C-alpha cells in the first residue's frame, strides 16, 4: 500500500486534472489540505467479527458508521495479527486498516491495536466482551491519534477456530 503522502499527492494531481473532486472539498478530513494535524476526533460504531485459530493467527472484518464533528462516513475495518490464549481470555495484537469513505472521497487509516476478547463462559458458545487500544501508524489526517474500542457480543468455537461476533455497543474512537 502506498504511504499517505503518496496517496494524497495522487489524489491532488487527479483533482487538478479534473478526474475527481479533491478529498478535502468538504467530504473528507480537511486538515490534510491545510497541511496540519487534525484537531478532531473520529467516532465509529457498528460490529466486528474476529477469528482466532488454534495456531494463534487472527483475522477479522468490521462494518462501521463513523463521524467527525463535520462529516459522516461509511467504514470498513480489516484486521490481521496474532493471539495468545490464557483460559477464557484471548489477547490479540493486530495491524488494522480502517477505510472511511463519503461519496467518492475517503481515507485509509492504519492502526496497531491490542485487544482483549473474553469468553464469559467455558462452553462452545456464549457471551463475550471486547476492549482494545492502539495507535494510528504513520501520518495522514489522524496521524498521532490514539485508538480505543469496546463492545459486547457472542463467541462460537468450531474446528480449530474461535469466532467472536462483537455486535452490541461496539465503538471505535480515534482522538488526539
């Protein structure tokens, strides 16, 4: 994937050529156009699915609705990484990509996240909780921000994989 600066330069060149509207024309974070650090937050809610194999690999996806104080976004979260398990507690370390978009404009935000997923029962299925924190990796409009998240849901265990469906009160926030 191209670094944020390269993506922004490509978007600017395309906008100048008339290919599509510049992302900062009111539908995407405007601080990048001013060359400054964004002084706002991004708040997302929705659901995530986290799959953890018995070998410790982690993958997952999320569908989110996000907002800054001025703009609403659709969001997609993709995560991959590793996990350690101790009893009913799954500790994950993942590299995430949060894609936010409004119309034809958007941003890709790279995150490094540590999550704790807890089974609330020692059974093949049941209720679960999730909490996490991390950092925005690299620059971009949210560069330097911290990430927090939490939610509740369910888990299920199939052959070699435990899947957490965090669908209740899942929130992900980026803040300076």
